[in-house]
């Protein structure tokens, strides 16, 4: 009996760029640079937190010296002494919108490669444009490859990706998902596609891996549960650009029988944190970003505390982002049991504008459980809640037929139990899908209370 072929490995998937050499692969210069970074990262991840910070400070000194000399915005803003690091004012999206020319460097090292501009609205719908270099993309690629390595993904796997894309895609012709690797097919579908069509497409693609936004995954799971549909080949669900709750992870396990792997990134700075394959915590990618979680006084949060995230891209010399406030909020995690010294976040809890406010004026994070809402209104297709005042929330519901008064009363009681407070409710019911944000994402809870510091 013929033995089964061995499972593909990451090294098997490396393309050789040298004629006549098939194995081991002799890769091209750019791929070699990515692999060289990954080789170092495989070592540095085991350093202590103190050793990692010492190396970050070494790079910070070079970045700050460059920014002071070549960026008008930073000339007087940055101290020469890193001991005064926390005195540096946070860089805001408003700064990027109004002072981009002064933040961009007049010159940068030619060896960092060509520049390109990355435009993003984020979840805050406040568009900014950041100039990045070919070098910064190498770190993004290395972190992505590390993610594949940590989670032992089969390079030959089929991946289905449902998200926003910068250009039009052909959902009938796959690309590749492996970066420097020769990977299996990557089938692409725009996030604007309705959920029913998404599911039909997924059944046709029959992926091993699904990558999408958490809110879209929640909608898919709801529809699949209602229709009794499964994806038999699915091995893993990957999420980006959104808040992953414990309830969503549990739904993946129960409804799909697979784990959920999250990745925390931002277009402005690349990959920020990867999910640990052992503990599930999010490991900050200290080799290319310095991440701070700050309390209301601007001081570092301790383990278990939630604060706003500020990130410094250690290698962007074309447009240095130093202590950039992403308007994300995260919980500081503990030292990880896996032994890696990379700092951890227990969770990214949301964007500033996704915070709820109780009737007494205090902010908190709303936790909404889809299944409990479906118990109140079984034909609920989509929902979004907008807080318009301290004591008022407008509920945008998509369902047909329209819910009865009794169902709305039941839903209100369920929502107030989940939120922990009573509100004045306004119901807006439609059978048309709710619009996406400017960034192509969907937020289930938004605040439009202007005086809370949230964004519109």
C-alpha cells in the first residue's frame, strides 16, 4: 500500500528563484529579507520584557533623532532624553489630517525603499493618509508569516477572505494568501456582499480557513444557525479589524467546531499583535511597534486595566508615527504562560466611539449577545444601536415581517439586562440591509454623543 504524501511545511512552500535549485529553496532578495527578519524574531520572542524594551529604546533613539532633524512637526516636540518619553504629547488623527506635511520627513534613508501613501478611515470614519516605505512592509510581511508559523497553517490550504478590498476583485478567480510562500488559493469576496450570498459563495469555495471581520462573522453564524448550514472542510476562522468577544469565540466552537484566531492591526502601522497559539492572549509585535496602554492621566495601565492604545512605528522614517493614539481601547494582559517575553493584551475591547454611556454619564463597554436577541425576535436579520444621549438609544433593526409590540418589549428587556441600565428606546425597523462604515466595516454599537470624546 502506497504511503500518504507528507503534509506540506512552510519550508516546502518557499519558492526557489535560482534556476535548477528546487530544494532547499534559494529565494529572491526581498523574500530573503522577510525570512531574515522572521529568523531574528524567532529568537527575540523569547527575550525578557526588559531585554525587549532595551532593544526598542535603541531603535527609538535612532527614530527620534531622525524625526527631530527632518520633521518640522517633531522639531520641538521630542525630548532628547528617553526618560521624558511620557511627556511627549500623543499624536492624533487630527494632527495627521491637518499637519501631514510637517509630520512627513523632508528626507529619509534611501535604503528604506520607495514610499507609498496609505489612506484609511479606520472605524472612526476620520480619513487620514500615512506615508510608508518598502521597509515597513517587510516587517508587516514578517509578522504575517510569523502568524502562519505560530498557528501551523498548512500552506496548501484554501482560504476564503471576506473583507473590504482597495480594488475590485474577481470572486471567480483566486489569488494566493501565503505572501512569500507558494500557498493554496485565496478566494476573495467584498464585505458589501449580503450574508445570504456570502454563505452560498462559501459553500461553493469550501474553504479550510475563513478570514473576515468579527461583526460579519457574527452575522454569518446567525444565518448559518438559522439555515442549518455548515462548512465541512473548515479548520480555522481568522478575524481582523474588530472586537472579538468571548461569546463569538464560543459560537465558533459550538456552531462550526473550529477555533477563532484574531489579529490586531492598523493600516497606519501594520500588525500590532498576534494571538498566542498556546494561551490565546494577544502578543504585541515588539520587534517593529512599541505599544502603550494608557489611563485617563496618560500613565501606563497595569495588568487587568483598560486604557487607550498609543503605538509607535519603530521603522517608519518617511512619516514617523510617535505615540500615535489609535482611538482603540485594550486591556493589559499578564506575562504569557508560553514563555515568550512579548507583552500581551488580554483583549482589544473596541473603538472610542463604540463605548456606551450609562444614564449617570459613565462610560462602559456594551456586550451584546446575538442569540439572546434572536430569542426575542427570531427573524431579526441585522441590528445596530446608536446612543444619542446619556439615557437614549436608537435601535436600527432589519427584519421582515416587522416585530410585534410584544417582541419589541421583550427585546428591550433583554437589551437592558445586557447593558445593565434602562434607556429611552427609539425603534427604526426596515427590511433593507444597514449601510457599512466608510472603511467597509460594520459596527453594532456606536455613540454619537459629542461631548464624551467619541468620534462621529
